[in-house]
């Protein structure tokens, strides 16, 4: 589950009921779910087989899984005592007393049920591979911070994001439209997935001290601040290599190199990430990295679409 912070000031206004649920869904994180679906659909369009209804269903399903993961994370982190009052991240609606824990847990179940309904259609279209992806997605939405082996608490959150927001989302979106697998889908998934993972890396870098106190052994806690900064650079570097490699090895249209311009917002955060003094300084960096994910995936998708016409 990927988080982007609400702002650098630390002020937390109490919203109305609708605003509370919007806050709970963390809308600024949702581009992380949209990005791989857009890229997978653009690759299908590049090969002349884009199907609108499966693409829309894949998008809705991805958004629902992301929201369910966020809600479950809010509930389970509160239950485990991981959300301290002095945290500098986004407002957690349960920890802040804005929404009751039971209400958030029920909402998680409702969103997962809605995702399952969307998944029934996608399974009808895509068959057994999509059934497997759907079941794993539903399980991991809860297992990210809940269950007997919460992934985020055992240093597996980064891998979860890379796999589900990179490889699986791109491949699954393409599959429900084309019903074929191509090796370069994994390359595209690497580009999107590494950048989405970099959001989580910066988030966990900021939260190292609090997570360590709470016993939340994220990969950032395990690597330490210095190692986490290196991880961030490696992820961004991997995303940068993807478009040229796709052009040279897989014959992607040269227009896909436009995605490299999308790394601009991410690269502007490097100085902050390596020199920050207070964890709250990373909140603006998170916004920029999230913006970079949007630009990178959008430009990569545009490159494929242009390649299908030019």
C-alpha cells in the first residue's frame, strides 16, 4: 500500500462525514493504482487489440483493491499501536478519532466485496490467470498489515508493491484485453513498479524511527536510513533504464522515451532525501515522487499510443 502525505504543516482539520471517507481513501495515492493499468492498456492499443470494457473494469478493480488496502492498513496499524500521536505522515482517520475502527473495518469488507464483483467479470473475460491474480490481490490487500504474517511488518512491503503495482497490474490489464502474454510486459511493469515502490521507500524512510519503536520492521528499518536512500536511487535508476531497453530490445516505439521526462519530479527530490534533517521534510518529496509516477506512466502510455498511429 502506497502512501503520500497530506502536507508539510502537520495541521489536521476535522472533515465532515463525506470528507472523512475521502480522507480515509487517501486520493493522492490512487495514481499508483491507475499507472500500471494505463500502461498495460496502452501496450494493448499499440498492438491493435485494446478493449474498452475490460480496461475500465481493470482500472476500477485496481482502485478498489488500493482503497481496501489503505483502509485495512489504517485499521490494523491502529490495532497494533503503530500509529503514534507524534507521527508526521498523513492523517490516519482511525488514529485521529475521525472514524471508528469498526466502521473502517466494515468499509474494508465492503470495498473488497465490490472488488470481487468486478473481479467476477474480469475472470469471465480472462479466465484462470485472472482468478489467481484476483484471489492473491484480495488476500494481500488485508495481509499487507493484517493477519498472522503482515507483510509490511516483516520487510516485504516493497516487494509487495513492486509485484502487485508493477508486474501483476500491467500483465493482468494486458491479459484481459489481449489474452496473451508478452515478455516486454514484465519490463514495463518494472518501470512502473519501481517508481511506485519508490513512493513507499520515501514514506518508510520518513517513518523509520516511529516504525522501529512500534516493532514494525519495514525494509527501511532493516536497511537503515543510508541503505534506504541507496534503495531509492536504484529504483529510480531501474525506471530510467526501462524505456531505452524497451526500444532497443523489444522494438518499442521511440516515443516511449518520453517517459524519461517524467522522472524530472523524482530526480528533484534526491537532494532532499539525502540531506533532510527532520522527517517532515520528506512530505513534499513524497508529493513529487507521486507526481513523477503519474508523469512517467502517462508519458510511457502516450508513447505506445503514438507508436500505434505514427
